[in-house]
């Protein structure tokens, strides 16, 4: 086989290995980000539920009436 062709093939194999490793690394990052997003979404939902509960505990029908000076 021609030495230039062998070198070109070796270069392509090296580049392919590099791209495969990059794809694996990016996949790991995407998985980690997905887990973080899921965790943060759950935290937001819990905070929203707590805030809603606190709002209902504070509000009463009298709060909807305008002040006496109106």
C-alpha cells in the first residue's frame, strides 16, 4: 500500500477516534444536564406548592374588601 495512503488512513482513523470520544463526552454532559434539569424542576414545583399553600393560609375573604376610606 502506498505510504501516503497509509498515512491518510491513519490520520482518518485518529480523527474518527477523536470524534467518537467527543461524542461520548457530550453524551455524558447531556445526561448530567438532564438530571440537573429534572432535579431543579422538582424543586421549583415543591416551592410553588409551598408558596400556594402559604398564600391560601394568609388570605381571607376580608382581604378582598377595599379599605374603609374608599
